[in-house]
C-alpha cells in the first residue's frame, strides 16, 4: 500500500470524520492525490434506494480522487449502534478481507490514503475481530483523535497504550475541542503532550459549524512522523 494512515479515536463522537476530512483536504492542498475510506459506517439512512452515511459523504467531498462507493464504504449499516450489533441486526458479516481488498484497490489510485475507523480503537466488528485488528491488517501507522472533554486523559493514554501493545506506530494525535466549556483546557493539553510519545499535529478549537477546510488550518501535516 502507498503511504497512508489509520484514523482512530479515543471514543465515539470525538470528531474522527472532521479530522480525517481535514487531513485529506490538507494533503490535497499540498498537491497529493488524496482520498479517505470509512470501511464500516453505522447509522446510515436510506436515500435513492441505498444506505448512505453523512460521514462518508463528508470524506468523499474532501477527497480529490473519485473512488467507487463500494471501495470508500464497503459496509453501510442502518442501526445507529455498535457495528457488530448493527451488522448482526442487518444479517451482515463484516469481513476484514473485503476491507483490505478495498483499501488496496484505493491505494493504487492515490498518493495518500486515510482510513477512518469506527468509534474507539477496540470497537468490535464481530465476535472475532475489532477495529484494532483492521488497523493491524492494513499495516498503517495511526493518527489518534482526542475528544477534549472531561475524561479524555484516561481515554487517550489507554488508547495509546493499546496501540503500542500491538506493536503499532502512533504517528501523531489531534486534540479536538468538542466541549467548549471544558475546564483547565490548556492544562489537559499539557498533560497529554507530556505523556503521549507522538507529536501533536494540531489543536482544533470549538467550531460552531465545523468544516474540513477550517479544521485543516489548525493542523500541521509536517509534524507527522
């Protein structure tokens, strides 16, 4: 696979899609052919006879390479619940091999490929596999999105520890201020910076109406290791 990154989060709702689309936009602005995949999406809605995800639409809009829908999002699930439960309710089995094949096909068309996970690092896909297994199978370094709110220190450090325990590389992390009223915000940032063995790629402030272009302005791609 060409150069790419797997985007994981400290939890659900921390802004992985915003950060992934911002990264894609940033790479595209630098002249790279860049695209993002979201292999598994839950909470999709029916439109024109097929299930569509708002997150996937956001990633497609940020990419400057057009890829088939089945490559960008192999698994679209309607129930807005954990993917292994949504898949069971839909009578679908999430196959990591299918996702790997989609990623390899996409990689042949781009310079930079970003793959967005689901929820946190260990979210189950089935009784046998989870998002961490997918990241390992794809063999991509990780970028961790930290949702800046109460409890984020524990979530971020545990996620980084789980990544390291699997022998994977954390290439960087992004602080996304999802709680505008978070107390001692700067002190929490300092605590993360002192403890995470990877560079902070940027701090995205609270954005009332976030978009990838605005978020990208707060990221420094040159810090990726």
